[in-house]
């Protein structure tokens, strides 16, 4: 890092919006999602949305969010391209971690691309530990015309409102959770099973017992690549005995078809024991890179 640029870190305000647009304008060829979520982030009463100000101008930002229970999430770390490599992202993250230490609890995590070296570097500097590596796996949704090896009955029963505690307990004790580093994927945000997360999935009508309560499946609809791909159901958590996971995944493909989707996906952990199961269930890795999840407790 060159010399640390002196910045003033403070909570974001509504009138920072023009500067935020300028910071994010060139990021990811102008396809940054931050402008879309900014109004919601400004209004979020939990966590904190911080900006870095230099000579009266906002040149960077970052967000701390509460996921559930003792689980917190860092996201939206951005620095204006003109001011990169001067420790601005490090200073924003330090302030977000302080905010979490003051007002949060438990564990804070973040996800970043396997290629984003500055973020790996700053995570290590600030005492985060890499806890998981994930990549995107996709299979065609199965319909009546798909080969006979697919199980024919759907075998899913929606979870009831009253079952969120039981579901979290089931997922926590499930052997498949260790193949996912103990975390569920809440649409590109990772946290351990918690009743509140199942409550949300139940309200969305996207959580089921499988095969007479021998398994559990929760999903979300991924709309991340809407320009390239139509929305697709992705696995939030798949819990069962290891020797039943391939069948659960095949059933998930059928479920995806019955819900009207053409594909089914999973941001699956790159665990060596999981790869043959994914292959057996017809899932292919469609992403060359990985996402690293870092954690600090
Ligand atoms: C990624 C990003 C936030 C980094 O911001 P930054 O202010 O340049 O980062 P910092 O200057 O604090 O650098 C952090 C560390 O990475 C190192 N670093 C910076 N650029 C690097 C590079 N290209 N390769 C290797 N290391 C690099 C720095 O030396 C520093 O390490 P050190 O403290 O050990 O010296 C910024 O480039 C950005 O907004 N990118 C686009 C959006 C994005 O990718 N956000 C992250 C999403 S997870």
C-alpha cells in the first residue's frame, strides 16, 4: 500500500447519494448493485452504512448488516478508482469492525471473489479467517421428459410456521451442513442455520421437509444475473444424510421444474466430498472462480 490517505469515516447521509453514484459509476463496467440497494441501506436501523470522506468528498463506503441472532455481514465495500491502493478500504473496514464490536455480537463475515487480492489482504490484516470457498453449480430443472433415473415423486412437504426452530435444529445437526462449512447461503450472504432464517424462508413459501422428514430443503430465487439468465431457484440449505444428498438434489431439480423454472442452482462449497455428489445429481460448475467467505468472531 502507498501512503495511507487521511480520510474521515462517518455514517452515510442521504445527501451523499451523488458522491456514492460517482464512486460506483465505473465499478464493474457500471453494473454495480450498490445504487439499487442504497435507499434501503440508508434506512436500515441495524448495523451501519459508513462513508470515507476526503477533502469534503465521499470517496468510499461500506456496510455492516445484521443477518440473524449473533450473525453479522459486511458488504458493499467500494473505493473510488482514483483513490485505490491508499488504504481507504482498510480504514473503512476497520471502522465497520469497530462498529460491529460496539453494537453487534457473535460473528461477522464477508464474501469476496477468489481473485480480489486487496480484500484477501485486508481481511488477513484485520484478523479475519477464511472459512469457506464456494462456486456456482447449475443443473437443468427436470420435467416429465427427463430420464427415468430421476425420482418420480416430489416428496416435499412445506414447513409450517411453527416449525422454524425445529428446522434450524435439524439443519445444524445434519451431516450435509459440514460439507457447506456449517453455513447456509442467504442469496450470496452466508450464515449458520437460525430459526429466524427459516421463518423468512417459510414466509416466502420456500422451505420443505423432504422424504418424510429425512431431509430439509430451503431455496431462494437468484436474480443476480438477470441480464444473462432468467431467475433461478438456488439452494439456501440442503440437509439430510450424506448418502441421500444426490437424491435430494435430483428431487430439487424436479421441484424447480414444478415451480416453473428451467434451471436449478447451488452456490456449493468446494468440498472434495461434495463434488462427486453434485456430478451424480447432474450439476455442473458454471463459474471458473470461487467466492471466499471470511469470518471474525
Ligand atoms: C477492492 C477495493 C475495495 C480495495 O480498495 P483500496 O482502498 O484500494 O484497498 P486498500 O488500499 O485498503 O488495500 C488493501 C490491501 O490490499 C493490497 N492491495 C491493493 N491493491 C492490490 C492489488 N491490486 N494486488 C494485491 N494487493 C493489493 C494493499 O497493499 C493493502 O494491503 P496492505 O495493507 O497489506 O498493504 C477497491 O479496489 C474497489 O472498490 N474495487 C471495486 C469494488 C470491489 O471489488 N469491492 C470489493 C467487494 S468484496
